[in-house]
C-alpha cells in the first residue's frame, strides 16, 4: 500500500486542519476575553469573527478542486487574497460605528492570534504534506 498522496489530497487535508486550527484559536481568543468582559469581549468578538471569515476563505481556497480547472489554479491565491481584502474592508466599515464599545487591543490581538496561527498551520501542513522523492531512471538499482 502506497503512502504517497496527490496534491489535491494534501490540500484537502490541510484545509480541514487549517479550519480546525482557526476555529480553535478564535474560540481561545473569545474565552480569554470573556474574563475581561465588556469592551474586551466586544473587541474579541469582532476580531474572532473577522479571523473566522478569513480562515473560511483560506479553507475554501485550499479545498477547491483546482485540479479540475488547472488554468485557474494559479489564480486561487489571488482570489483568496482579494476575498480577504474585501472582508477586512467590510470589518473596518461595519466596526467603525461600534469603535467606542470595543477594545482595539482585544480586536487586534484576537485577529492576530487567528491569522498567525492559521498561516503557520497552512505553511507547516503543506510543507510536510508531501515528501519529494527522487526516482532512478534505471531498473534494478
């Protein structure tokens, strides 16, 4: 039985794990802010919500069946980046009126926790997901 994985299997497995990491870190940020209450909680809710949306975009980009449309595969990262920019513009616009009710520190800390954790998980999972091999061109060696 071969343990080799196709690129699509590696990316789908990474998508699931990145989603789990993002969800767990968002929940951790919310739980920590709950101790502070009030403005800390409100800031963390906005930060965790934005982090969860950005995680969902990353998961969708990793899980997309790019092997079916190889010409669009290279645009997957660009589409993910554009989606993330749109989410952050939306968060800034929507959170603006609520700025005085939330702690900017908790917003940024929770958002940073999720984004750094998701990015690190994505890099590590994709780097370890597929081991390069060198095959000999002759038989019997």
